[in-house]
C-alpha cells in the first residue's frame, strides 16, 4: 500500500465496510411491520442497536433480518404499535 492509498485518520467508508451477518442467532422472534399503521417516524431506526432497520431516502422500508437479533426495541419504541414481534419460523416436519 502506498501512502497515497491510505485514508487519513482511519476513516471507514460505509460502502466499503464489511457488514457482519449476525441475525442467525435471533432470540426466537422477529419484527414485522404493518405499513398501513406506520407513520414513518423512524424511531425504530434511531433505537435499533444492530442497524437492522432499512431506510431509503428517508422512508422506512422494513428490516434486514441478516442482522436483526430480535431484541424487540423497535416494537417497544413504535408510538403507533405498527411493529409486532412474531415467532421465528421453525424448520421440521
């Protein structure tokens, strides 16, 4: 690596950073949203400790289940009750 290739101050560019996939060990529940009730306040996005809330151009779009751990904070913060926690689908016969 040449000195010109180094980022001053150790800045991480979001698009270049590896996003760890940690949702495989969710607590047994996952959030679902009723978009008819959602008021797009984005409190779920503000409080999500895992950055699992998807927002594009300022609009809430859903959840990234690859990183969501089922902590239920989003549902607790939703002022209109648009987010429900549902049991994770189980595999088997």
